[in-house]
């Protein structure tokens, strides 16, 4: 098989045994909502938590919060469900960003730590 030969739509074999590269996942997001959606899939990653907190606290436009907030809420709930989360500071920053954005129902989720 040739290096980089297309194997199936969105998947490529890069001569890495047992490993697939999903080009759709590694394509840069084109909107804040897309970035938040991808970040929500990684509740254990501190960078995902901090990026989402930043997207919530500094919306890029007037419509940004409507696209970002559902994914940010889902990410916080998933991260809060992890017992003894390794990155409590990042979880708390996302929680605070959401509360500051008016998501007061999330204040009932206990702070990590």
C-alpha cells in the first residue's frame, strides 16, 4: 500500500501499524461551535477544557455563544462525572466561564477539587 493512499472516505493508512488517521478530525475547525464540539469529545484533556472555557468567555461574534454553550455544558458535565479528575483547575475554569456566561444551573455542579 502506498503511503497516504486513500483507503476509505475520510480514512488514510500512513504506514502506522494498527493506526488510522481521520482527516476530518484533524482538519482545523472552521467555527467556534465546531471547535467546542470537538473539544467536548475529550473531557479528560485539559487543553480541551481550557479552549472551551476561552470560547465561552470570549465569544467571537454575537452568534458564537449559541453554538458553543451546548457543547461546553456537555463537556463540563462529562468532566465533572470523572471521579478525581486529574485537571481540576481546567474543569473549574470551564465551570466559572459557563456561570459567568449566565449558565446558573451549572452552579449546582460541585467544583472539582
